[in-house]
C-alpha cells in the first residue's frame, strides 16, 4: 500500500484487489461512512440529471444555487459559503488561509489532512496532545489551550469521537487569530448540531467552519463539502481555486438533499437512532473481550486499545473481509490502537464475533 492510502481509512479497493473480492463483499469499518443505501430521493435526483445530460455543460461557475440552498439551510448569507470537492478540498483552502499566520496548532491524535493542507502552503505548525480520557457519552469542554495563532478543531474529534462543548469553543475564537473548526461528523452525531459554531460565523470573522455531506448520506464518491466563514475569506480563497471545483452531479445532489427538509429530518432521525442503538450494542459486546479497552465516543466511530499490538488482529479481520482502521499513523497513538466505525446490526455482529474469535 502506498503512503497516501495508509494515512486514511476506506482502502477498500486495495483489499478487494488483494483478496480478489468485489467491493460489496467487504465490511469497511475503517472509514466512518453511514452504512445504509443512498436515500432514494437523492438517487432519483441523480438519475434525472444523468438523463437530461446536464453534465454536458460546465457547472455554473459561481455555484450560486448551491450556495443559496446551503445558506437558507443554515440561515447564513450565501456570500459566506464556499462549496468544495468534499471537506478535504475545503481543508486545503483553510490551510491556505492559515498559512498567512505565524503558527498553527493541530491537536493530536487528529485527522491527517490538516497537516497535508498546511504542508501545501509551507505553513508552520506543531502538534499538541489531546487527553484521551474515557469520557461518557456527553459533550465536554475543549481541554487544551496551546500557544499559537491558528487553532484547528475537529468536532466531534476524529479518531476519539469526543464532542466539544460549544461554549468552550466560543471562548477560543476570542483568544486566537484564526479558528478552523471541522464539523464533518457533527450532523451525524446525536445532539451534535447544538455544538455547531456555524451561528458564530456571523459574529466572528476569524472563524472558518468546515462541513461535509459525504458521510451522512453515504456519498463519498460524489465529493461534496463546504466552508462557512466571512464573505471576504470566501471570496479571497475562491479567487485562487480551479474554475469548476464541484461537479454538476454533486451540485444537484447537494441542492436536492438540503432542500428536502422533510426527508432530511427523517434521515437524520434514522441515523441518530442507529448510532445510539448500535454504539451501545457493539461497545457492550466488545467490552466482554478482556484483552481490549473500549473507549467512549459521541458518534459513529470509537477507539479500542490493547496492551499488545493489534496488527495481527487487524490482519485476521481483513482475511475475514472486515476492515478496521489501524492507528499507528495517528500521532500519539500506535499499533495498540484501532478505530472501528459502526455498521448495520448484522455487520456489527460479524465484527464482534470475529474479534472474539481472534482473542
Ligand atoms: C474529520 C474529517 N474531516 C473531513 C474529512 C473529509 O471529508 P470529505 O469526504 O467530505 O472530503 C474526513 C474524512 O474522513 C474526516 O475524518
């Protein structure tokens, strides 16, 4: 596996080829994507736009309709929104903005893309360790206050699943020159939206909030995310980008899913119920394995920790067509840690069974 693949979960193509499997044979608990089929109303919308061949034309340059839809969804002025090719592309541009300041801090262990984005722009950064306390399933104050100009926050945090309390984050916005808050998993997280910093983008122009639509709707292959910040930051960054960063099908899917309020709410209810039920079930099952410690999480993934390397266990699972995320590429974690993303009940049963079998 090359270095890039190794740094993220979801290396499903690599394993399919290695074991001669089709993608759907694999239980991919290494990437934290909702495991249900894409909602029908999105599939129908995509079919309409494949049939009408609207992708024969370049997408609308200013992404006006998509920005208006996102704006009315969050009650934010469309000029303060910059849609992108997944949150990952937006992170690259947040990195560009962050590089204008002297020093960045990336709390760690954390999502690897912030480092990549800062390297793109030769920004200066350091890592500050986050406590991996075994908290209960509730929000908690952000635990560190590093000395830097730009602070990167992930809410809920990846890979630990810690949910940060909005009040504690508001205070940080006042203390730093720039705060970048990646809320890629917030809409999935039960009670997560209450902790969103989006409303504060109206009050603070030193705040960038990043959102992803890929995980919640199981459309990582379509690529769709957005930034909410001051209109000046959005405008300045947008001027540097490729002319058509979001493809026409992703634009149409985004408009449809954020405009379909009733279906959206129904989907969210389904996802939150699934997380509440399956997280409790799977973590309780895994807690029966004395060789591993199961860490609490607010969202659809959680960490397990062992006294010994989990490498053999991860290899064993992959031979059983189950992928979990090994954690040695995360700073301050090592091969004794792994991240597991919730699946449908049947697949969670298989994960639990194969982990018992291994231990
Ligand atoms: C914390 C975090 N932010 C952003 C992303 C990227 O999301 P997208 O698929 O929208 O690029 C990921 C992907 O795993 C992630 O874990």
